């Protein structure tokens, strides 16, 4: 996997340096804009190779690489049982994405999840965006800061979490209780539906609560990444205000 751009490269070096094969740079690592990257490269003894901008253009497939990229040996997906077993001194929160397929949406949700203190993000193996360079870029590198769990069956994974004491909160476009009425004093799994079909029936059946972000008349719905940011912020505001 190729990770490109200054902030994504910094985040990978901070949180997953053991997966970095080499750093590619078009220019001089001593330039001031690369100061933080240079420090991390020295700290972790990362192999560095000078390349031309045309090679980075090709590797980034036209993305804005800002003259720097990393070769990384795959994404470190976590196991659900590992996430469940981790000790926490506050109410836990896991975001479950029900077939979110747009890389930009997945990246934006991961960025919000990192900002709002989410413990993990759960995605299904099929009919879902995966962690790609475009997703890492859209997340500003936060894809390497929040643990991501890939599961075969999302409904079954929700049942497992319920058995471990989690409550499942499903976000729906309408007919749910207003978001701000929910009591977040619980270990919660927040389920966000996909861009086109929302939640499938089997996933929706596992929801203990259904919440809706109230909107002004004439506004049908929000983008899933915007709805996720609002929902996670409401949880944070309620618990820690």
C-alpha cells in the first residue's frame, strides 16, 4: 500500500512504523515542511529513497502527494475479540458501518471517530469500502489511529457485542427518537447505514435504540459522514460536558 501526503505519512510513522517498508521523497528531507517526518524517520530507522515527482505522481495515481509517500505492508485490521478485551475506564463506543461504500465517506468517518474518542470502527468484509490510500488520505491519516475491525457478518458481530454488555444504537433517516434525547451513559455501538440502502433488516433488528438527526422541512437526509460526526459529537457532549 502507498500512503501519500504530509499528514497521512506523519500519522503512519507515529502509529504503525513497524509496517513501513520505506519512505519515498521527491526533494530534500531536511526541508522545513518535512521536519516532523524527518524526526520520525530517524527515531524508527526508516529506509529512505529519493525519487522523482513523476514516480510519486504515478504511485499516488494523481493524488496530491506533497512530494512524500510511504510503502506500507498492508493495513493492520484488528479482531473483534481483541477490541472487546481491552480495558477502558469510561463508556466504550464502537462505530459499525453498514455497507458504507464511498472511500471519501469512510475516510471522513474515521477522522470524526478519532476526534470524538471512538474505540474502534467495524466494517463488513463485503459491500464496503476498504482501507485504501484514498481512504487514508481522506481521513488525514486517522485511519491508522483508530482500530478497524473487519467482520464477515455485521449482524452476528452486533449480537456478540450485545452479549458483552453493549447497547446498539441505529441511526435512521426518520421515525427514530431525536438524537439529543438519548442517554449515552452506556457502552454503545453506533450503527451508520450505507449511502444507498441504509441498514439491512438483519442489522436493524439488532438495534436497541433508533435515533434520528432532526432536520429542517424539505431537507431529506444528511450525508452519512456528516450524520456520523453529529451523532458522535452528541455522545461526547452528553458524557463529558
